[in-house]
C-alpha cells in the first residue's frame, strides 16, 4: 500500500510539474511569435511603430513571466537555467531606448533594430530548445522512477505470496489434514 501511495503521489507530482512545464513551453512559443511580430511590424509593414510597441510590451510581459516561471520558486517547479532570458531582457531595454528616439533617429536605427530582432529570434529558439531538452530529461526520469516503483511493487507482492502467504497456507493445510 505504501508503494502504491508513493506511486500515486509521484504521478500527481509529475502531472503538476507537466502542467507547469507546458505553460513554460507556451510562453517560450509566445516569446518567439512576438519577436516575429515585431520584426514584421518594423521591417515588413513600413515602420508600423504602433504595432511594434504593443508587441514589445507583450513580449516584455511574456519574458517576465517566463523568467519567473523558469526560476523554480515553488516545490513542484522545475528550475531551468536559461541565461538567454537575461540577454533577452537586455535587448528589451535596448529596444526601449531606441524606440524612445525621435522618429528620424529611429528610422536611421532600423538596421540596428533588425540586428537586435534577429538576435532575439535566435535566443528565443535557444530558449525553446533548452526547455524541450529539459522536458525530455524530466520525462525520462519520471519513466524510470515509475518503472522502479512498478518493479519494487511486483517484488513486494511476490515476496508476500511466496515467502509469507504460501508457507502459512501450507501450515494451515497440514493442520487441517492432521485434524
């Protein structure tokens, strides 16, 4: 019973962690999508600064939540070591500085912004890859633990049957036969 309880607790823990990790994956995907939207707003929609700024604000919020969720502050959260998020935060600050410039200076800084956005796309891809790799490791570890608990449960049941129950049943049978 103890093993079954431990198994159920582990399953619930794994589900809670998977829910948290799926939220992190979604945030990383949103982060990448927002980077693409910023790129499109500035470079393909002829300097659509309004859409760019709205998307930059959304990116900032997603990045902050991703930094918070990947920190592993709660007992059920996996801690991710994603230094790329700090770099992305630095790029956000740089984009804030550039977008605060007068429009004429902003236009001359478009090549710099393009470089920043390309770097942000690369970093966003790296973040997704890190999270995916960590997820694979977590899933493998959970599978191994489940397998271990299953093997131990089977061994405990076999022990109970062959070492405890069969000798008792044999003694009962002999006692009945003698009676």
